[in-house]
C-alpha cells in the first residue's frame, strides 16, 4: 500500500499550469514540523516535501495562503526524470 497522510504548511506554490491534456496542475513545497517518538526517545522532525495536485485540487490549493496548514493525503511517486519521490495530493482539509 502506498498512502501518505501529512500535516504540513504550504511553503511554496508555483503558478497554476496545465498538462498537455488540459488538466490543471500545481507544484508545491510542503513544510512539516513535529515531535515523534523513535526508539522510545522523543525526536524533533522537520521535512520539506515536494508535492503536486491535479484537477480541482490544484485549482483550490493555488488560492490558499502560503504558510497555511493543511492535512494532505495521497501517494508517493518518483517522476520519470527525478531522483526524489513527490507527494501526489488526492485530498486535503484545513488542519
């Protein structure tokens, strides 16, 4: 199973673009900070995640404020010419 749920702030959002098929697409950078327990010890965790949204999700997210916090859910995939996985946002809600 490939499912991710992440609470994060919108750190950056590119301009809304369209795929060759005409589907709206939005590239984002999401910033996460939390405290997690690892091996029984608390750990401060920070992560900067590349993300992408398509369709109505892209059209809605492009209107959201930089710095606003959301709970995102989706899946990870590595782009054809990329090295790092990207979160493909399937749903989101204000956190």
